């Protein structure tokens, strides 16, 4: 079973899951290691409808709890301490400080916010042209990645497509290939990687995030480092869709994936 390197617990604003439930699920699936990657989104635009969604991570408490969990499962399951950092072009300095405030094993850089708005909320799309929203999303991501590079993988590269309200809209890599290629060049040239995020299957996208064409393009451009993550917010979703993800990676020409410890990539055969 591939190791799950994108999991949320009750330390994230949008999850209530207990760490032990996550570890037990991973053990029952036969995983050898997992990485918790709870959310930290500096300057997250708080919605008046959901004022508790601050996406602020109490890093000292989180690290302490994971240290105890690691001891509890020692010899059975390697538990790594990661973080999913929300990136935006204007918060690079803050993200450098956060990323250096603890010796994390693994850092995912994710774009959740475009122009101070979150595409997860339906109001994001009100009166907007979908093509313009997608173009702005990718352009912001590129800008953020150029300004902040203390990360290991770029999270769910086409995250925004999960939330397009018009379900008949067919997203195609080709329509945004110039900007997506620039993002991939940026990631590869800095020695970073991308993740295959299987939450896409749970949003009925019929593909992971990013989609197969982007994974293929990453390979063509020389990309090597790939992690696999469920983006689980419930223990039951740990490892979900991993069989499909493995098949997608093999079909895209990959024969291995990576885990991280102390920010160092370790290669594993698929
Ligand atoms: Zn995310
Ligand atoms: Zn996540």
C-alpha cells in the first residue's frame, strides 16, 4: 500500500478526526508510513458564515501530539510531521517564517485562495467567467511559487476545478498549457515535486488532482518527484483511491513515488 502523504486531523479547522483513528486506519491498510499535513493558511479570508474556519495551526501543540503518536506507534507505523501551507503571492515572508519555525518532515505548498477569495465557497463564482477564474488561479499559483520555495511538493495543482459550479464545464490542460507549463518548469527547476491528490475522485472528477494530462506533462518535462495523498479529513478516507492513483502513475510512465523524512525525498517502487 502506498504511503499517504496528505492527511488532516482535528488540528485543521475543517476536520474533527482523532490522530489515533487515522493511524489505526493506515495500519489496517498495511501502510508503512503516513504524513499528517494539517492546514496552515496565513491571511485566510474568513467567511462570516463560517467564522471558525481560520486555518490557523497551533504548531507547538501539533508537533507535541505527533511526537507522542510517533512513540505510540513506533515499530509499527512511521508517522511523519508535515504541514499544508496555503500560499498566496503577498504572504511569502510569513510562510518562510512558518516553514522554518519547526523541523517539519514534509511541506506541501497549496493554492487555496485567489484574490483573497476561496473557490470552495459558491459566492466565489457569482457573476464570474470560469475561464478567467481558472487563468487567475494558475497565474497566482505561479507568482506564489516564484516568491516562496521552502516546500517539497505543490499540492493539488488544479484544486480549483473541484469547485466549478457548472458541471458541464470541461476542464482541459490544453486550454491553460502555457501557464501550467510555466508552473511545472518552476517546480522542476527548483528540484521540487507535485502530489497526486486522490480527493478528486471523491469530488466525482473521475481523476486525481492534478488531472492525468498535467501528470503526463510533468513527466515529459523531466519531473520525477511525486507524492501520493488522499487529502483525508476523515479516517475512513485515508488511502482512498490509491489503487487508481497507482494505475494513473504507471500509465503516465512513472515507476516510483516518494515519501519524505526531514525534508529528504525517499524513492519507492510503485
Ligand atoms: Zn488543500
Ligand atoms: Zn489538504
